[in-house]
């Protein structure tokens, strides 16, 4: 997994393609390192929570038991999202220790404890999928997730890159993007997100423009007016 991530960072794989490879990964985890995401997170709810937190900067785990107290996500929406990952399976491969084969079943759903029935699979604020379709639901997840029309995806990675260089995000904490936790500079975050989309999710381009900015190049030595 480490080697796969390192190779893609070195190749400057666009962030949308990088994430899509992880979401749709299958096959041997020794041959396709991205598949280790599913080896590490081996149940639908863990997968949904980690995808949301890592790639959208949002924590939805509170909605697992009840409607989210500080955000708009409901318990039903949580299980709709988690059901998108319910058919991902893993089995031992022939490559020895650490070799898991990630594959997708054509049936099976996650039951919501509150109702005893599965929720129709649906991305957060996305279009619902046919619960009876045998197609890999993760393809729809990846398409929805990395779409420029999904504001959370782009804003999340911009905020993380900004925090990496400045020590604090435009939204703090970096995995707490929600309506009730606005950015310290909304205009800047929106402009940076728009720039990243225009650069086709080239993170080096985003890093370059941040590092060349007057903001980053200011001296760390206190001036009389801010001593």
C-alpha cells in the first residue's frame, strides 16, 4: 500500500484519478496496492466513514446511531452511503502472507439496524442506485466522489494541502468540513478549489501557486506592528 501511494505521488497522478483507483480497486493486494484500502477497512460502515473522512473531509460516524447532531446527515443517509460498499469481498490469495484478493459480489446488502431492512444505495446528496442491479456500485461512488460538481471533494484536498504548508487549515480541523464550521477565508478556499479543478486536479500545480503566493513568502520574523 505504501509503495503504491509513493509511486502515484512520484508520478503526480491527478488527485481525482488517484482516489478513483482506490475506490474501485480489486484483485491481489500485492499486485494492486490500492486494494489494501479494502483489506484495512473490511466492513461497509468502516469503508463509508473512511471514504467520507479521507476524501471529503467530513465525519459522518455520528449518524451511524442517530441523525447527526451538528450536520445535516441523517441515519438513513448514513446507511444509504454505507450500502454502496456492502458487496466488496476479500479472500486469501495464492501469493502468501499479506495477499488478499479483493472482488465484488453481484448481490448482498447492508441491513440498517433501526429498520431491519437495507437502505437503497445512494451517495451523499447523490443519485440513488437500483438496489437490485448486479453492477459494481463503487463505479458510481467514484464518479460521484471525484466530480468537480462535488464541492466537498475539491475543498477537502485544498484545505489539507493548505494546512500542510501553513500549519492550520482554512477550515480547522481539516476533517471537519461542515456548514456549521465555516472557512476562515471562504473566498480564498473557493478560489483555490476552482483553480485545482481548472488544473485537472494536479496537486503540484496547487502547491506551486501556494508556495509562490505573497502569503506563504511572508517573513516569519515578527514586525513591530505584530510583535
